């Protein structure tokens, strides 16, 4: 059984290199706190129901996952709208697929 210290120790968040234009960027998974902040940023409450903003979901996820080789974020939360306008779909979709995987979206591994 793991100790309290082991359970609360920072994990090594996965990062993955991604070829982008003539260079390389890195994508990494978020912490639990970052994930909660992301989820709040895409939700709105209307008439007692929670709506998810599908138009900003991918770009808001990517701006939180793009890091330099040392793991430092390269974009700010508000950069999502510009990313949506400037990235081609053929750049956006593969990067989004990696970010989704690194953050457990679509994964059923380990779930009963």
C-alpha cells in the first residue's frame, strides 16, 4: 500500500513531442487542478442545465497543454480564440488527438 507521501507526491506528467510546421512543440497532460479549471472554462449554466462549449473545447485544451521542452506553458488561457483562427485543421486535429490522450479523454484503460 502506498504511503500518504507517495500518494501526494507530484507525478511525472507525460509530455510528447509533436512536429509543428518547421519545428517541434511539446504537449503534456494537466494536473487535476488544471483539468478542473479547463472543465470550468468550457461550461456554462443555463436554466439549471450545464452546457459545454464545443466550439472552444479543443483550442482551450491545447493552450493548456502546449509546453516547452522544460514543461513550461507557452500559451495563455485567453490565446484559445487566436489558436482557433490561425491553426489549419491538419495541424489542429493531430495535436488535439495527442492532448486528449495525454489527459485521459476517451481512455477506458483501468476503468471497470
